[in-house]
């Protein structure tokens, strides 16, 4: 069955492949890594499949119908996020109207509320593949319409009733998966001002053992058990990627998209040893936690080519951290910064404002905390409760969600707060997000160090482009929000 796997369009600069789908302030464009895995499984198992990333190609929704018809697609796979779901359903309708016999929807929103999606789609979506969908999509495509024994799906039966089959076990041996089908994409098109260009995502492990109440990936998609690929398998993928896109080894970097790369210290060290054994001269960065390593690990990572760690500090207020089940002590953050600075690593700090228990005072405390840590870059984000997370259920139970429709999860494409707490409005949260960004980035000392640390002309291009995107965001917000 000829299958098109599609990262469909939405509003300009919308990035649906990140954890919180929205137009990022730096206008990040990230490759559809999970869809690339599903495409690779289809291809390996002899199913003709093509992966199309509409945002990267700068294609609008008007190209979808003709593409389905031109490629004579029998099956179409679409990704679903909360803020884009009504548009995603419209894409499903277009695919059906142009000849697709089977429309499959994947992703966090469809996984969290599959029955609602199937009913809202009114027959345009045939099957929802819930959670990790690498093999589930393949099984649906090859099922010839008999879905009764396929785990991990929801679908409409012949009478129109929604049927939920049992959950599918997570993929245990990740080494058995083929490498992502990057050959369908132009990897030079993807951009993130915080990463070297070009950059390629590597997913060397799935799942997260920690229980942060707001984080969507472990709660909805990949579970709370950390499953790891072997270092050998990971490095083989990196070598394949260099063959596909040599520039990534010349001026760019690999980014380990694992929820917490340093969660298993010995495995992280083994990866560093494998990089040395292969004599790979690469630059790479990772997601990490402040309690996931020590100076010796960070020094080994640096020697193996690690440039940066992205860390979810979330808040500078201990009460807020406790409320979200972060299991993190503020003092640990300062010890982490001391160890990573000694090792020579760059640190990007992620902070979330508007979490349960937040006040104006705690938000200002977090901003002060972020500016005091010696971070290289930061992001401030308004807390957004996504369906399927404990945070969403808490806010729904307490009646604090202000948005009434899923498309109210964005404001003209920008991420927006959707919760009003007693004594703290979502508008105040958004104002503090912008306040934090201005406080951090517009310090004269920061701007000087930002430019002085430039590596080469391509690095300067990355920084200037990212900074221009960021300033454009702030300028637009200044028109619509009080300072």
C-alpha cells in the first residue's frame, strides 16, 4: 500500500515536532524525527513510503491534495498536536477527498484523546496509533482493514463505533529499529539558533524515569522507563548521517534528543568511549538534568566533542519545583553549573513560568535565579497543560483552564498560557516570560560575550539569524501586550 508520511502545514513557523508544539521565539525548524522512524520501518519492511515535510519545503496546505493524488497514495499518515488538531483533521479530509483509502493519525494529541479525534474527524481519520507508533503504523498499513488484533490503536468499526484496542508494549530493543529516513529530507533546511548549523537529531534512548507533571513525552508517548540503544548502534547512525550530510561534521552538530542523556552515567561514558574508538571528530549536544552527572562525566563528554547541555531548571522556587514533582533542589543547580563550567561546557537553561503554586514573587525569583547562574542561553516558557499529562488533569479538575477550544492553545501561532490561577492571570504569566527574556538577553555584558564567542562565519550567521528571529518576536509582542 503506497504510503505518504506527512509533517503537515499549519501556521507559519509552527514547529510541531518539539515537546510543546508552537511557533518558537527563535523560529526553530526541526526535522520530523518520529515520523522519519515510522517511514524507515515501512521502507525496511517492503512498503513503498515517502516522507514529506511541508514546513521545510515551504509548502502550504494547497499542496496536500495534489500531492496525494499525484503520488497515488493509498495511505496517508498525519501528525497531530493539540493547538493544530482542527487543521490536522482538515488535512485528513483533504487526503480522503483526493483518493487516500486509509488515513492514520499519530502524535501526542491523538494519543491522549483518540476517541474525541475520531469523532471530530467524522470519518476522515480511520485509525489513531496511540503512543510509540514505529511498528503500529506498519501493522495498520498491512492489515487490509482488519484491525482487531493490532495493539495500540483506536478506530471506528463498521457500525461507526469507536474501538480502543489494548495498549502496545514499548519497543524494548531499540537497536532493531532502522535509522530515521533522513534521505527523504533536505537536512540543510533545518535551523535552531541555539544549535550549530546544520544539526541532526539523534534519539539514543526513549522514556524518562522522572515524573515531572507537565512533560508530555513520557506521559503520553514513550513511558517512564529509560530504554537505551547500544553505543555501537548510535555511532553507526552518526556515521550514516555524516555520509548523508557531510556538513554536519564540518560546521554543525548532532543533538541527542533523549529526555535525559546523563540519566545513566555509565552508558553516557560508554558513548564517549565509542566516539573516541571510532576517532570521530564531531560536535554534539544533549538534554540533561542537573542531578544526572558529575565533573568527571562532563569532562569526558567535553573530550568526546560535547558542546552544550540543555537543562530543565524550570523554576528558582523550591515550592514550585515540589508542586510539579521535579525532584530537584535549587542548590543542586548551582553545583551543576560549577561542575559544567569547569568542564568547559555550554549550558542552555529552560525555565517554565505559571506552574502550580506560581506567584508574581516566585516568577521574579526564577528570573533572578536564571540571570545569576552564568548560563550561556535561556528560554522562558509559559506553562501549558497538554491533554494526557497530570498537569492537564489537575488544571481541568480545579477548573482553571481558560481556553475552551484546542485552537486557543496558541495566539496567532505563538505559544500562550491557558490557565488563570486565583490571583495570577495568564496575561501576567506571559508578561513575565517576556520580562525574563529581555532581562537575560539585553544585558550589555551578555551581548558582548555572545558576539565574542563566535567561532566562524557560519556560527555568526546562526547567531545573527537566531537573534533577528528573537527580536522580531519581542517586537511583535510589544505591539499586543503591555510591557
